[in-house]
């Protein structure tokens, strides 16, 4: 974070300074893991269910931290507050307000947020120092934590914004006010929490509502609910979509190529759905001042930075594995299945699909939907992991003429034992965060890690 003092921090967060002089300088990182570098920084001690961070306060100070932010006096220099998350939010806003030359980019959507955030970060880094760390740091902790990584040298701060209900994104925009806002799509992810696609759109659209009149709203023209958000912002609106490109092709590794504004693009990342993600990233970069030719050239060089998102690797026995196990919802699973079908032309295709969470009363229908799609695409072998995922198999069975093999694995070890891929197979492993990645890791050759 930018240089400040413990006294200033106490005032900003409404906390109490303890065991330290107010002029004690803080000019290092803000971390809640004392194993990370802390020299000159601030260690945030959380009251965890299993581990109490306050017990690591002394170790953090010994490692070079200037102070500890927690809910009680640890005997070490620091600031005592009633709520660490609220304190982090206030501290992040204070820090960003002191960086007038910084451009904050916020992005949201039902799927593809983290991957697109990674692409945006790679493009904008060509224009100036950019903060866009790997992973999904998109909640009330990760958002201010990421914002506090911006320094006086940072030109762009790219923030992914998640939501579990109406008002959540509005709160995040108050912590870090965006100048450019991107909405990718509205899908069935978390529909169990929002209740409907319309409610999801209501929540996601809070991002464009927060943009200033001299800001830019970047909206997906191919998604009606997103495109309609143009009426909800005072900012200039820029649309992106497949109408922007020509000569779209996909190779046998699932990598798309096309022309953008007359400039050739050959993606190095797998998945037909990456076209939309990369077009979104290019639209943001151009809104930030990058010429179209430079954006097109940069797209050809972007790579996956966050783990378990369309990570494709080959085994020595000729089996190709698609690791897309970070998370799953009906739309992202459909995209992964289409990639499997494209990459598996002329080869046997296998889909290992786990349970998709947070679908509410759409849970059974959502699972059946992806099962039907798998069968319609001609997937040769379909393995559903866990009893909760059984409707996937029911959906596949509804497709007339499908001759594939459908199997239920009780859990991840059962799926591993059942799988036994054959030479030349293309295997997709996909599911919500219920350790479905154990299946794909059992397929990894030694030395190949996510």
C-alpha cells in the first residue's frame, strides 16, 4: 500500500492505536497470511473458526510487519477495530483516494470473470504498471485486499466483482470507485441466491450505475440482459460482441482465430467461449487508450494465469486432459462441453462432471440441461460424480439416439477408479468446488501441475 502511518490508519478505520507511536510508518504490503512477505506492512489478524490470526501477531512483527490490525490488543504494535472487513474497506478507499492518476477497472458477470480479469491485466500491463493478481479475489475481503496493492506507480487496478445478492456490488464500488466497468454476461450461476436471471442482472448492473459521467461502461452486445444495462449508466457505453470480428475459426486444440478491426488474432488459449472473454478484454484495453492494432496483437499472446480454468495438457499415452475444475454452472459447463466436442473430433470424448452448486430450485433442471447437451454433442462417455449430479445422466438419457456410456461415481475416488482413459481420449473434468480437481490431478503426469 502507499506510505502512511499507524496513526493515520487508526483514524481512517475508526480504530484504537496500541503499543506504537502514531508516526510509525507503514509502507509495505497488507496481508492476512503471516507466511507472506510483510516488511514494513500491516498484518490483518482474523478470528478464524479453526485458526485465530491474533496468535500469529508476534511472528508477523518479527517478520518485519510495522503493525497488526485486529479486534483485540495482542501486545504488539497495531490498531484495534471492531470489524476487520469494514476496516480494510475504509483503508482501501483511503488509499485509492490518494492515487488520482490511477484508473480502476471493475468487471462482473456470471461466468468468465477471473479469466477475463487475467486477460485485461495482461493487455493493460503494456500501457503501464497494472495490478490484476491471479485468482478470484472478488468478495468483501479479496476486493479491498487487492485494491491495497496499488501504489503511486500503479496506472491500472483491475478488480473482479462477485455478488451473492442485490447491493453487494454497490458496496464494492464504494470501496474502489471504478472508471471503467465491464459486464460479461448474465447466466444461471448463483441463481439459487438471486432467484432469477432478472434479479442477477439487477445486481450485476450496480457496477455500471456506479460509473461517473466521464467513465466507460463496456457491455456485451450478445447478451440482451447485459446490453439493456446501457440505460442504467451515465457513462459512455461501449459494446463488444461477435459482430466485431470476421473469419472466426477454431483449431483442433480449441483455439480460436479471427480478425478484429481488420487485424489478425490467433488465440493461444483453449475454448470457443474465450472469444467473448478476449473481445471483452480488448474492449476494456481500447477504452483505456490502447490502439485496436495493439489490442489485437496482444490478444494473441494472452495466457491463462489463474489455475484450473481450461488448462489443457497432454499425457505421454496420448490422452488429452482439459482441467476446468475451478468452478461450474450450467453456462460454463456448456462452454466446456462444446470445447471438448471441438477438440475431440475424430477421437473418443469423455466428460467427468461434478455437482453444480448454488442453483436453487433450478438445480435438477440445470444438471439435466448439461446432460442433454453432452449427449447432443455426442460425448462418448459421461461420468457424473456424486448422487447430487445424477440428473446429468437423466438428461443425457432423454436424448434420442445417443449411444454414449453413462456412469455414476459416488465420489471423486470412485470416479478416479472408474475412469481409466484410453490412448487418444480427450477427457474434460468439470465441477463446482467439491474437490472434483482430485480427478484431474490423478490424470496428471509427474511434473505437470496446475
